[in-house]
C-alpha cells in the first residue's frame, strides 16, 4: 500500500517556489517604495519652485528707487524678505529654502533653491542680454536635493 503524503522532493520544490514568490514581492515592494520617495521629492521641488515664483511675482522688474543703475540687492536689502526687485534675487541660493514671504522652511533642509535672473534679447528669449538692456527678464529656479539638481523651471517677466 502506498503512502498518500508528499515526497521530500515535492515539498522542497514547493518551498523553493514559495521562496521565489516572497523574494519577488519584497523586490517589488522595494521598487515601489523608491519610486514613491522620488515622487515625493519631485513634488516637494515643485512646491519650493512655486514659492520663489510667487515671491518674485510680487516684486518689480526694476528697482523702484534706483531704477536701472544697479544690479543685485541694494544697500540694506540683506534678506529675500527685503528684496524689492527681480535682480536682487540673481545668483542667490536659499538653504534652507524660503517660502513666498521669505521665511526659511527648515523642514526642507536638504533642499536648496538657486535663483538666476538675466535679461534676455527681445528677438530671441533663449539668448541673454546685458543687465537692464531689454525689458524682458528670465527667472530660472533650480531645486537641488543633497547637492544634485532634481528640478528646474524658467519664466519670463517684463517691465510694466
């Protein structure tokens, strides 16, 4: 009479197949977690970029006091909250990043907002021009995470 149980080889094959399934599930879970983390980083970068865009939307393209005689922050403009025209932001990096009111957001300490402001030619917005030589200004914001650029955006403004 034959025993109706599983043989040792059948049990070992079943354990092997189950082990492969567990390894595949763990690998898929790890991949999904990494992709989700990258998505969160990109969403944060977009948020930080929009903070600069909102802040620069409220300031004049040309300084209200000195006009076009100076490029960069004027005397006394020691923080982004005090900047009153776009060229004050040129070449500035904010770490920790700032919100639209110029207040540091320390919870995003691994991120850096880098701002570049440059005049562009009237006949070709992709080419730069000398400071205050045209009415068009391009603002570029790069968002870095742990020193690596993860997002960048540019927009144009013009003198009113």
